[in-house]
C-alpha cells in the first residue's frame, strides 16, 4: 500500500508561480493513491519510471484469462498533464477483448482531475464482465472436499472470514442471482446482488457463496447482507450481516421487511474509494437494495 502512495506522491507538480505550491496536486494524488491501495493493493504494482513519468500496472486475472492495464503518469499530473493508458493481452485474451478494454479505459479517462482510479475500476469491471461471458460462473458441484472458507480482501475494515459447508456448492440448491446497477459517490462504488427463490438455509448459503465467488465482489471492502424467507415447514428465517459497515445489515433487513420482500437474499458490495462518506453511505446501500428488489420484483 505504501508503495502506491509513495509512487503517486512522487509525481510532484513544479510550481508555475510562487503562489502555487502544488498543494492541490499533492492532496489529489494522495487521495487517489489511498483509493487505489484500498481496492487494488494485490493487483497493482509500481513499475520503473520512464524518465520523469511514473508507471503503474494493474494485473487483470480470471481463471485462465490474464490481461494488464498500464498507466503512464507524466510529471505534472493531474493539474497540467494527463496520463496515458495501454492494455496488454496476456493469457487467453483475444484482440477483440483487448480492444473492448481499451475502449473502457478511454471512456473513463477525464480531461481534468485525477482519473487513474476511475480508469482502473472501469477496466477491471469490464474485464470481469467479459470473463464471465467466456467462462462458467456457477459454483462447482458438491464433493467431499467442497467446503470453503472465504477470506475477505479488506479485514482491516472489519470484514471477517466466512465458512461454507459442502452443501453451499451443491447445484441442487442453485437459485437465480442478478446484479443491480452500481452507484458511485466520491470514488466509492456500491452494487447490490439479489438472489430469488430462496426458501431454505441451504439455498441462502449457496446464494451467498455464489455472489462472493464473483471476482470483483470478492475484492469489495464490505459485502453487507440481509435475507428473509419462509421454508417448506412454514418457518420464517431472517438475518443480516454488517461485514464491517456498522449498522448496514440491520438497515437492509428493515428495508426487506417494510417492502415485504419474500424469499430473497441481498448482498450490497462496497468498494471504498478513500473518501469517507459519512451517513451518505447508508443512503446508497438502501438505494441499491431497493432498486434491485423493485427491478426484479
């Protein structure tokens, strides 16, 4: 994490006037570095400098597919110079896919302000979508050793490991899972994932494991959860999990209750962008939850 922060902070803007001390650029780079380190600490690396320009590399991997995004950050970024981005196709990635990732990078590149985090996020999400189209996304059939412990990406933010038994990978308990529209605010992104037809603890466990198995969800800073269903015996089940975002799970559960949502499980993933949102984060969590329920009601 410190390597990314130091690398961006090293790209200092030469003052254009005595009154310009580069404070804005230093602060902007520090905030962007914090966001990059929080979300992409394992995938991002610092490359040797190219003259006065810094270089970063984001490795994209899903199964046997691998690509890379390289960012060249010139002296004077972000106030007076813009970064350059290139996509490298590595293992199993076609030229068509490389071009699609290049288009995603271009669409996310802004004409002013910092944009490396936005480009990295857009390219990473596009890569995950393309990889999902090319590979099977369903969990493997249950076997004697298909129990699984999910180790979160950001335990420093209060996330805890989750143990799943073999039944959570059993195709007999598969249920539909859909993704809602993402919401972004100050570089934090929120997205809801909805499982329907959940009417047993086994299906709830299958759904949660399947959602967490998605590459970008596994990297989220928080994966808040709430579910509510009635089983075959007529017993109501309901529970929630904050996943380090204190109070979020309870607010999601309350929303499921007042909307009278039945036989559903909702996970809202948050990718922290380095800027504290205060109470606004709960508005986004509630908004994502409500939107995905109403869109698939």
